[in-house]
C-alpha cells in the first residue's frame, strides 16, 4: 500500500514544488529576453568624433562588444576616483593628529589649567563641528578625515582629564567610564551625521571595553568577567543585526565573535576545573546563557552565521550540561557525561528552531562524538600495533595477560571509559542503520521547514535545499542558463535527499534521488552501518586490553571477531538489501586488519601461531567459497593463501630447519596454487591466487639465498612450477619464459656453487641442440621470432661466459668470447635476426669494455682535471645542435630493429 503523508507534509511538498516551478519559469524568461536581444540588429551608432568618451570602445555588433537588449541605455560612467585628493586629505589628517599628540604630551605643561581646558575644548568642538559644515558642501572625504581627527582628540581629552582632574583614580576604572562615555558620544554623533561612515564603527569599538575594564577594576572573579564579556557580545550581536551601515555591522560581528569566544572559554575553563557539581553550576549558567544568545541571533542571521550560531550554542550546551556530572565522577569517566550531552542534542530536530541553526547544533553533536572517539584512538592503536614488538622474539613464551603483549608505557588506567565510548557510539549507529526509515520520517519536518530569507521573509525549504533563491524569484539573472553553468531543472524530481528511494516513486515513498550534491539515504545508511561495525570491533578489542584478560582469551577473542566480521562481509555482499556496499566492504577491510593483529599477537606462542593462522586460513577459505564472484571472493582466497604460506614457514621452524633448508617446504603452497589454478581455469579468482603463490615462491627464493646449492634447488623447483602453469594456454606466454629463465638461472647458480671455472663445458652441450631446434623451427615457421628460436640457446652460453670473463685475469677467454660475439653479431646483421644482433652486440660491447677499462683508467688519470668536463660539455653541445638529426637516426634505428624477426 502506498503511504499517504499527513496534511502538513503534503502542504510542504506542494510549496516546494511550486517554488521550483516559479524558479524555473523565471530562468526561462530571462534566457528568452537574452536571446531576443541577441537576435535583434544593433542600434545605429553616432559618427566618429561626436562622442569622444566612447573612442577606443568596440562598436556594437563587432567582435568583443556584448549584445544588449532593445532599448538598452548604458549607465553613466562614474568619474575617476579622486586619488590625489584622498591622499592629501589622509596626510593632512595624519599631520593634524601628530600635532595634537605632540601638543598634549609636550606643550601641555607650559599652560595653566584654564588655557589647557580652553584649547582642548576649542579644538575638539571645532573638529566635531567641521564635518557637519563640510557635508553640506559635499566634501565627504574631508569630513571623514576630520571625524577621525576628532576621535583622536576625544581620546586625548579623556587622557587629559585623567591626568589633571582625576589623577588619583584607578586607571582601569577611569578607562571603563571614559570608554562608555565616548561610545555613547560617538553613537549620537554618528546618528546625527548619517553620511559619515567612520563614527558608528568607532563607537562599536569603544563599546567593547566598559564592562570588561569595569569588572577588572572592581577585582571581580573570573566568572563575573565572563558575564561582562558575554553581555558585551550580546550588545554586539544586537548591533550586528539591527545596526546602521555595513561597516558598523561588520565591526560589531567581529567584536561580538571575539567577546563571545572569550566568555565561553572562561565558562568552559571554570566548568572543567570545578571541584564539584555545585561548583560547575555557575559556569554552566554562563555557558547556557551564551547558547541562548547564539540561538536568538540565529533566528534572523544569514545562513552561514545561523549555522555558526547553532554550532556554538550546541558546544556551549554540551559543556554546561555535561560539566556538572563530569565534576562528580572520576576524571577518566567524565567523557561519558559530555558524550551523553552531545548525543542528546540530536533531539533538536523536533524543535521549532530554524533549519540552519538546527544543522549547526547537529554539527556540534557530531563534533562532540568525534572528540570522544578521538580520545579512544591511542588505546585502540596500541592494541592493533602493540604486538609488532613480538616480531623480534618469536615464540618467546605466552605472556600472562593481554597488556603484556602490548605497549607497557601506555597509561591504561586513563582509558577506562574508552571502550564504553566506542560501544555506545557503535550501538547508536547500529540502531540508526536498523531503523533508518523511522529516522528519515523524524527528520522530514526539518527538511520541509521554511527559512527566513533576506529581510526576514520566509524562504522555501525546497529552494533552500536546492540552492535556489527565495520562493517566487529566479535568483541571479541567468542562474539556470547554460552560460551561468546552472542546471536546466535543479531538483526536478523533488525527492528528499534523505529518503534515497527508487526512481519514479512518490517523494514520500523515497523517489528519485534529489540534488547531486546531497548524499542519498542509502549512502548515509551504509555509512552508519559501516561505522557501527568498526566501532563495535574496536570497543571489544579495547575492552580486552583495559580489563587485561588472559593472553589465550585475547588471542581467541580476536580470532572470533575476525570470524564475525567475515560472516558480516559475506552476508552483506550477498544480500545488498540497502543498496550500499559500505557495510560489507568495511567489514572486509576490518577483518583483514583484525587478522593481521591476531596473527601478530599469536607470535608469542608456538601453539597460538598454529591455532590462529590455521583458523584464519580456514575462515578465509570458507568465506571465499561462500562469497559470490567478485573482488571480495578474490580477497578472501588471497588471504587464505597467505595464511597457508605462513603455516609452512612455522612448520620449518618447528622442525628446527635453517631458513634455507625450510625454503623447499615453503614451496608447497605455491605448488597447490598451481594445481588450484589449473582446476579453476579462467575463473577470476585463479589469477590472484596464483600471483599470491608466486609471491610465496619469491619468499622461498629469498630464504635460500644464503646457501647456493639450496638456492639452485629452489630455483629449479620454481621452474618446474612455472612449467606446470605454462601447460595452460592462458598462462603460457608468461609462465613459459619464466620457466626457461628459472631453469637457466638454477643451472648458473649450481655451476657457481660447484666452483666450475669452465662453464662452457656445461653450457655448450645445451646451446648446440637448442640452436639446432631453433633453426628447424625457423625453417618450418619463417615468421617465428628469433628470440624464441635462438635467444635461449645463445643466452645459455654467452651470459655465463661473460660473467666469468669479467673476473678472469687471463686474455684467452675474453678473446674467444669477443670473437664468438662478433660472429653472432655479424650473422644477426646479415640475416636480419634481432636476437643475434642485440645479444651478440651487447656481449661484444661489455667484453670490449672489460678489456679497455684499465687503459681508460690510466688515460683518465693522466688527463687534466678540466678536460673531462670540457669534453662532456662539447659533446652535449654537438648533440644539442644536431638534436633533430640524432632523433631521426634513433627513429630509423628503432624501425630497423622492429623490422627484424
């Protein structure tokens, strides 16, 4: 059955759709007017010379001139700013200010009290009266300069009064009174001369200090200072909302932000350091009052300021409400009080606050939860990474408790509440994932709520959600046109972003996705489920460390957690009921991390190693069987292969074999992966498993390196495995060459291990039949590559001989090798065989370099030091000058080699 919404929700939906239709109609009308203006012929222009002001501007209709609508009258060009006049006025006002300061500080003492008062009064009154006369004459800039001078004079007057009339009064108290009097004076002055932009912002700046300095002068406690700061911030907020002029409002906004932040910091400091619940009540009252003030300002503030006000209010409420119980519990458990208060803020969605303020409060709630979770990260990191220290002493013996295998320097007693924080957060996210439709219905009034737009007029919730202007307006001209980069029909579907339902369904049933910028309901629900899985796993791990459970329980518990995560990953990947892959993917990643942590933790005991890695291999193998075809199944199979490989290494250690002696045992798993790949054939899982087996074979080779005979054996066994894989046609192009290379390399290593000084006696019997087989194949298939026919046979003799020749002090071997390489090179050039040409040429060059190296060293030692750099520079110059020709030569050489077989 289709759910019919309540009348209030249906009315909100209708208002939103009507606003979108009005917005779209206005956009289309704007676009139509622009197109009509572009299609009409340009208006006739005056003859050249009649309008000197338009000389040099592009004529209408020419490239570069914008097309204007019919009847368009260009606005009057503003006159150039009088920069010189402004500079002169600024310099004049600055000089007068300097003169006034100098007079007050230097010449003041040479005059009597009457003369001083008369001069100051006369100059101040003249400076205050002059702007009114100048404004009537239109000299606004001059009036602003004199107003600034008058401000300085009034400050000097206050200083003079304190120095002469009241020298014994307290400086802070007199400053507070003077700042209040001057703020009132300049407020009245600015309102009287409304054309001046300077007095009112100056009055706002002066108004910041009376209450603060008054509290300090009275020796008030910190709480009273906080109240004074908060009262000043409230006054600034009122001025920012209802003040006259942009400068006044901006100044009040900046001052209010600084004062409010200072007040809240005072309240927070007093609340955190309170000795008991009663001591936290008074700072809490200050914080709650600040929160109420912030929310009151959010009712009429623009969108960004409303959200900031909601954020500040939310954080202040958490500090106030959570500070009282936090002062009554041990320090380690205080975080739970703040976390509870932060979670309680989510009830704001059911209040009548403006939408942007509610969003700010919700961000504050999320910030509190994130801060509480961040406090648990050090302990969780120690649980996961602490067992790394066991790598240096494998199988040293089972420790007594969980903490003994972790970082002993971490203060575990300070993390007592961390598992509870993780568990509570995980439970809430899990509940949100389970009952997501109900949460979406609860949040529906927040989405449909009307917002106060500019001037206090209500703004459509639909327009606010999709970035449009006020209801019934088109916003900026051309906002929806392609030229403006807008969308043709923003939010045409009208579906709420939180629903995340199917396309074409009614909006209240979860219709088509809304604006592209908003996350879908399925994505948010998946994120909640993924977060619940991660936090729940971390809570259980950290709880075991905080409680210091026995080592065996910790190892078994981590393995069981991995099993549970694998079950969640397999089940989530198969069901997909919420349309999101976040939960199974996250469970898979966390399962891999948990498997690594459990494996490291088991290294302390031999029995634990076999139990944990055997269980992990079985779990991942079972998960790969149960999972559907895809990346998850391949990851499960790879993890099972890694676990089995590690088990073979443990078996070698249990048998007390040396690392090189255990290398053939490690090759058991790669051999099984080859058989497994032959069974699966072209299954997508086969390739990742075989590649993992190849990495295991590489580990076996690394273990056998210290002992040459075992290395030759391991290389030969790896060659057998590669040859077995090459039987399959899909693996033959890579595995075939790899098998040949491994066999040849095993032969060379075996010869080197036997200290054979004449490798040709072993390589030539292989080279000759290999070349004969290659020649017969080339006769049967002339298109066969020379690398396939002759490459292995030539490399079997030339490369070992070259390696021995580089260490041979005699001259016979290098000479014979050079002659053989020269013959091979010439044959390759004659018959256009790439393998012969490149192999022979490379061996010939290296052999010649070996023979010429001593003479080159002698010549280099006899040359002047400056000659090699000079020759190198000359070579670079020649190459640079003939770069194009050298490039063409290189391309011709490349083409010639490419045409060879």
